[in-house]
């Protein structure tokens, strides 16, 4: 069991989960990913939220639109390779003017050893921006909460689609 957010020994992941809950996020959609493990585990243990595993990331985009239609707030957790799977579905958010908050764990950059991760990892930002998604990037643990705070405000109050890229400098490169 982790320490309460804001106390010595708490992790940035725990601070991030607490931030999302303060923004009344009650739906967590995810494709299992080690970079989001702590958020997924916290959402699964929280009886006040709905945590939904996906078979593909584009389902999560649709779920976020449905959450908004139902008066709820959600976050889509995905890896950078999943961005390529949901490009067409992002048009739903733009056309329907639905807010979107997504946290993307990055691959194909700093310290990557898997050559298959580079093409999509390098394309994430331009692809998201081409689909009208505002992209914010986090490289240090102390940047996570203020960056996601800004992104949540932009999404849930400003009605925008916003992606926060959690970089490999922050998460660490996976061994390959």
C-alpha cells in the first residue's frame, strides 16, 4: 500500500491519480501497459470509478465521448503505439466537440532499444496535432501533476482534446 498523496514516500503516480480524482474523473479506459500500471491498479482498487480494459485504443476514444454524453469525466491511458490505432476515431472528438484527456506512455525515443517502436513513437506528436489534439510533454516527475492539471482544465473546462506524453526520460526505457 502506498503513502497518501503529498506525504513523504508518495509517488508521482499516486499524486497523478489523486489529481484525476479531484477533477472528478470516474472512468479509466486503458490497454494494459507497464507505464500506466500504477494508475490502472489504483483505478481497479477504487470502488468509486469504472476501470475498463480495452482491446484497442480507438474504443477508448469512443468511451470518452460516451462518458461526456453521460455527464461523466474519463481519461484514456495508452502507449504511443496505440495512437496509431485511434487516428480516425479522434475525428469523433473534433466533430462532436467532446473533451478528451489522454495520457500516453511514450516509446521510440530516449534510450529505446526496440527498433519497431521508433516509427510510431516519432509520429505521435504530429499525428495527434494533425487531428486537432493539443499535445503537452512531461520529462520529469515534478512536471507531471502541474502538466496534467493544465491538461485536465483544458479538456474538461475548455472542451479541448489534450494528450499528455509521459516520456521515456520520465518512465525509463524498457529493456529489449
